C-alpha cells in the first residue's frame, strides 16, 4: 500500500506562486497516474490536474489551465504541482491521489483514485 504525503502549501498573495510536492512511499508510483484535487470549505472536492503514469500526458481543470503545471519525477517517487498567478479562489486544501489501476492516462474523477494523502493547505490572500 502506498503512502502519499503532500507538502509545499502556505500563505501567498494573489499573483504569487507555490510548488506542491506529493511524495510517495511503500511502492514505486511509476506505473500509476497521479491526480491533484482540492477542497475549499463548504465545497466538494474538485479535480485540479492529473498526470499519466509515464509523465507524457497531463490534464487540467479549466480554471487552472495555463496557471498550474503538473510534473513527475519517478526516480524520486514524487509528483509536483507548480502553481502560478494564484488567485484567492484557489484557496483550499490540496490533495494528491494514486490511480486504482496501472498504466492509465489520469482521470478527473476522484472515484478512480484509491490512495490519498492528507492534504496541504494553500491560502491566497487578496
């Protein structure tokens, strides 16, 4: 069973940047797509970005397209989410998750992910 730990969250002003990390242990994540989701208070968890198992394909929610970049370093068993031009509405707890099955492209549905980290808080002030 994999354990996922998110880090890199914090408080930033609007227009600023943060890089989140999702560090995995327990088994190599190189065969699995990894997704990032977020949840703001009072809201449902929503899809942010996903990267396929090889790192060759990334998908993004429309609201973050062009501002966020997902990447993976399989040798480090880590996936990153670079966030730029942050907005107050990006404030949320950010979670990474591992796909249920191997060798997939990365889904925008939380149901397709089996293992989740505990999240890291991102707060963007206006």
